[in-house]
C-alpha cells in the first residue's frame, strides 16, 4: 500500500505519469466520471481549509465516488480525546482512501502507520503539503511548457510555509533550476532544507530581502502568505505580515512571460490589481489542483 506523505514520495516518472493523466482528464473529463463508483474517500481536516478540502471532495465526486469526513475536529470524537491512530483505523474501516490535514508536523505519517487504507497528507503544520506541490508543478508545466531550466522566485514566509518546503524539494529534482529566496531574515528557508537539498545537490540559490532586487531574473514567482496561525507572538506577525505586496509597479521590471503563482489564501501579498494581468496564474492554479487530485485519487485507488 502506498501513501503520499512527503513530496519526495513520488518519483519523477510517477509525477510525469500523474501529470499525463491530469492532462487527459482536462481534455475529456467524461471518460473518468464513473471510475470511482462505489469508492469512498475519508477527508479528515483537523485544521481549516478551503481549496485542499473542497478540491479533494470535488475531485472524488467528479470521479463518481463519495466523500465522508469532518472539516472541524471539534465535530468528531477527537473532541472527546480520541487519538489519531484510533480515528484513522475507524475511518479506514469505512473509506478506501483517507486525506488528512493536521496542524502538527508528522501527524499524517503517524496516521499512515495504523491505516488500513492509503493516506494522503493534505498539509501538516509548517512541514509539507505534497498535493499543493502537485498543483504547483502542473501549473508551471502547463503555463511555461517545462519544469526544468528556470529561475524560481519564492517570496514571503519561507520558514513556516509548508508549500514552499514541498515545492523546493520537488522541483529541485529537475535540471537547471535556480532559486531566488525572498524573505525577511526571520522567515528564511530552514537550514535543514538548504543543507539537505540546495547545498547537497549544488543547486544555485540566493537569499534576498526585497522583491525588486531580482524581479527581472525570475521565470516563476511563487508568492506566499505570512501565516498568522504559525506565529507564537502576535507582535511578530503584525510586524512582518505586510513585508511584501506585489503590485503593478513592481511587475514593470518583470519578464513578459513571468508566471505568478500563489497557493492561496492570500491576505495582502498580491494586490487585486494584479489579478487581471495575464501573468497571474493563481486562480488557474486552483483549478489545476482539482484535476491533479482527480489524477492522484484515481491512481492511488488503482482504478485507471
Ligand atoms: N493552498 C491551500 O492549502 O489552501 P487551503 O488552506 O484553503 O486548503
């Protein structure tokens, strides 16, 4: 049984095959409308979500399957003190696949040890968000025509941003990737990611503090939110939350074919005036997220 806990759990060949399936679903969704008939997905969200939960649910429904679960742990027996392994064993008795989001790093892996069915990590604390990375990679691939040979700018909360950690790990496997890492000193990429991925694999990267410094060099700009929920101290959040705001003026220096991504939700970090710029990909990205999750579910349930 295969789980998806870390963005590195999928080989490059497996990624390619998922993207190919996602593209085929986009081309003719009707071919896949019943492949998950009689299958049930459990969606256990211990932490709030709009896109991940609803795109997983929409994906399963569009494949002809059904969904059970909770969007708040307080509405389940978790509120009575039930452990993650007990909850997973129980839901695994009803469902064929379980999607878990949890505020604690490592919780989905812990859940997978006791699960009788495959588990997908839908985001664990400030650690990993592998299905967001599938979304991001498919968006870059569809927009830029390739995944390698690009300069990827990543801006915002690079310390707690789980989507950032998963994306760096995964896209580093493609040839010719360079990173421009833009953050305040307090929110830099964790040392373990720099040591284990960037330095170990000799991947060029620079760390800077302003968007303007490298705007003209980037092929992809991945904006992220400063995440209030990860801060221990409200004053630090308030001080850092509006450090970066991408607007039309800053984009004047950007490449004409820059792709602007954001995992969403955004707060202030991309001005709404950018939404109509042809380089803004973040709402298309949301839709790719649903298609790639359709491909992932169908693949993990071995129905295609
Ligand atoms: N990108 C993302 O994980 O969004 P949600 O928190 O709304 O699921």
